[in-house]
C-alpha cells in the first residue's frame, strides 16, 4: 500500500494530556501572574475568574460550589471519596482502569464494609438498572481507557437519598452533564480543553455540602483533603483560595482554553465538534475490513477517548503475544512518521488503539490520520506474513 501524501497538521492524539486548542502558542501565557502569590488580590482574582468561566461554560447551577484542587482528577476524586464516603452503603461502578482504581480505594484503602461492586469488561457497561441511588454511587461518566460512556443519567433518581460521585474527567466540556443528577463532579483541564496538567476541579452540589457539614469520617484526613473547619465548609476553597499553591502558568493556560471554548460557541459547540470528530472515525471504520470499536454499542461509545480494536480474521488467528505486538508496532510506526503520537491502547486495556477526538482536535487531521492507519496496518500485516 502506498504511503499517504497528506499528513495531519497536528499529530497530537494523546488521551491525556490532550492536544492544545487550535492556534495555541506559548504567547497565550503572556499575562500569567508569575512571581506573585496566588493569595494576592490579583492571584485570587485570576482563580475566581477561572471558576466563574467554568460555571458559565459548563452551565453549573449557581448553588453548586466549584474548587480548583491539587493532583489532577485523581486528587479531586480522592478528596471526595475520603471526605464523603462511609455515611451509608456505596455502589461502585467499574468498566475500565480508573473506575477499578476507585474500587481499590474504597475497598482496600478506606476498607468500607457495605460496598457493592458492579463491573463490566472493557467495551461494555454493567447493568445500571441494578444500581441503588439511595446508596452513595461512584462512577466514571466516560471510561477514558475503554472508550465507554454512560448513555444518560436516567438510572439516577431525582429524589435519591445517596450521593452520586462522578469522575467526569474525559467527559466535561465534551458531553452534557445533567447537574440535577450529580452531587460531586471531578475533572482535570488537561483532558478536553488540553490545558497543562497537575490541577483538578471539584464541583459540589448543596447535598454534597450538607454531607460534608453533617458527617465526620472515622479515618484521619490529610490537610490537602480537608474541606471543612468547625463543621462548616471552607468557602474560600471555592472562591479561589486553593488549599495548596497552584501554578499560575497552568491557571493562565486554563483561562486561555476557557476563553477559546467561549469563542467557539460554548458547551454546545464543544460537544458538536467532539461528536463530529467521532463521526469521522465511525465513517472510516464502517468502510474498513480490519478495524472496529471496543465499544460496539454506539449508544455507549465515547466521543472523546475513541478505543479501537482489530477485527481482521487474520489478526484473530494470531497468538496472544502477536496480537499484543501488532497494534504496538502500528502505533510506533505512525509515531516515527510524525503522523500520530501516543495512540496505543492503555496498558491495562485490550490490545488496540486509542485516539483522542475531543474538541481541541480538528476533523481534517482525523481524516488524514485514517489513511495512515490503513497504510500502517497493511504494512505491519505484510511484515508479519
């Protein structure tokens, strides 16, 4: 097969940190408040602006708190788990590596006794109808490493007694989140907005705040997890007074991405662009004789972290070692060509490819990539033969 002539203009298809917004340059950080305290009046104003812009673009209700926290999405999720769980039984949902990690936190680290786990293999969802939202529930909205998302939140009751804790790191800014169904939402801006890493965002409903102010966990909380003092929420955390020192360069980069998103048309435009990117890959896969989606059910297929598998009968006849090697060779070949970086499947996922399709990626780059994927697969297959 002839090597394609047209290359993607931007080969960054990593699922985190993700591609920067189109047109990004270091000059976007020229107004960063470097060399100043984040607790200075201008520092707090920058952080508060980022929070306000987040609320505006994500349509977060006015009575929900938004805080910038340490350690990316992981830090935000674990703040919630350590601070909120233990007041009632909890249902844990897992269908990929990060959801499985939250199960480990709750079962092996917090050692909660009343835990029910609902899991499913990569590419599928557990039976959501079996989840009891009168218990606390922990789940990922979009499985970054499996390419599987929940299709909706109809399975969550409006009058639930428990809290819903949602890891939305590869969903926020690319999928509609029904806030009335969610009590805790976490994400990192290094995903859909392509921001610089290390910071997380924690969003709390009034019900989550009530839990924080009325319940004290049995275990000690590190300072970085503490959101209350004297039984009351530390409101400053949600007004730009971060618990730890943030990078004002990263905050400036987040502000730049938020303003780009606003200029694009806000959340609806971001969602539409990401769904359009998925369609490029779906249209290509529909004509392919070698590739398919790990999430075969279109209703649960991610429009950000698109996970692909090889369906060629030749590939299915290979032993496990060879099956693992083929996608790795393909990804390495495209990396060497400068066509696509970091598109191998996550280390715990089935052998395959993972291509980011969030709104910072351009459809024409994905279209160019598909021809290179066909070329690389044909080349690798010929080499094996």
